[in-house]
């Protein structure tokens, strides 16, 4: 019997997908795999457990460039997910087991590469395992607001909707980033990969436009009568232009059959005051944001000021 833990490679995709289907009972299509991993503009890193040539374990993170402290070059973080171990081999790997052996290899590598922390949004069981074995901890609870679409004012006259961000998005990002000290990079290439190119999920974009340029933008994911505002940007550093943007989103949500807009309540960023002021239900999302930390100062500042949006989570 031959067993090893090693870095994952693109050629491992079929074996990892077979493992996912066995563990989760749902197939991950080649197209979804390619979008999520191979086409990620910021790359991915993973490790696999291999028994006699068969992949029996997988632990990976999707790369994401983040602004941290609002200055300098964006830093690479990893969003950890799609973790799987074949039930038949969970005793392999000596005292550590397959899962622990994979996590040790993964975090040794990303830590040595200078990644300040990795993050995730686990369910209750995965949270317990990650705390016990990985050394992760809860950074903040995830709370949301469900606001009736009828509670928003009429949309502004410059409201538009579509499915693809054009070149006018780039000046918007350059303006919006000044108000986001901690948040994911959202240039046009990343936005269109994230919200247009995904093969298995539909997103609707809305925006405002003035003098040929976007002045505010949001992306919606719609299901079960709720339109979740998964990401948004405005030019005003204090977020004073966001209510009209959200009114644009509410009108499009209503047109598509949704009765509510849902937002994550961020601890910081330009959207915090506007979202906290919205009417509607305050709910616990049912999962926290957790971190595996290499730089305590960086994660402390991040937790206090992050532009927290559902698009950090809904890769799964």
C-alpha cells in the first residue's frame, strides 16, 4: 500500500471531482471546477492525499487579492473550502490522520509564502473540526438584514441592469477602493469572472451611470423570493450614494420576483451605516467567519473594518 500527501495539480481534477461526488453525493461538473479553480484570477492552492494512485483527500483554498489597510499592494489570502476525505481512509496517515496531515501541509506552505491569514465560513460541524485540528478561530459572527423591496425609494433615473461589467467599471473601482480599507479587489476582470462567467449560478448586476461611466454597482443572487446583494461598490467614501444604488437593486429584484433584499451587516467599510439603517429582519446567518492566522495585527484590523459581503462566501 502506497500513501502520500502532496501538492494538488491541475491534472488531479478528475480524481478530486470523483472524491467530491463520493463524499458529498453531488457531482462537480468539469465546467464548475474549471471556473472555480483553474480560472480563478488569483489562483488556488491545495493538497491531496493519494492512496495507491487514488485521490482520497483534498484540502484547498481559492486565492483572493485583498486590500489590507488601504495602502500598498493587495495581499493574497485564501478562502478555504471543498474539503473532503474519503470515509474509508480517515484512519490513514498515522496518529495525525489524513485530514490533519493535509492541513499541516497546507498551512505550512501558505504560512511560508507570507499569507497573513486564511478564512472560511464553516457549518457547525466543520467549525468544531477546524478549531480542534487546524487551530482556526471565529473572527466575527455573520449577521444579515432582510429588507422588503417596497421599503426602498424609487430607483434613480440613471439606473441600469445587465450581466456584464464593461470598461466603465474600472474607473468606478479606482474611486471605490479609496473607501475600502479592507476588502476584496474588485476590478473588471475579477468581477466578470466572479459574477458573469460562473456556469452553475446566475447573478444579475445593477448599476448607475453618469457621463458614460458607472458611478455605483451591485451584484444580486436571487432565490426563494430573496435577492441577496452579494457585492456592491459606490464612489462616495462614506457610502452616501449607496441608498440610491440599493433602490436600483430593489427595483430589479422586484422585477425578477423577489420580495426582499438581503445584506450582510459589515463591521466596517462604506456600506455599514446604510445597511444598519435599513428596515427589516435582523437574522443570524447560521455560520461565522473564521480565520487561521499568521499575522495577528493584520487579522485584528481586518476584523474591525472589512467590507464584508456574501461574495466572499458563496463560492461553495
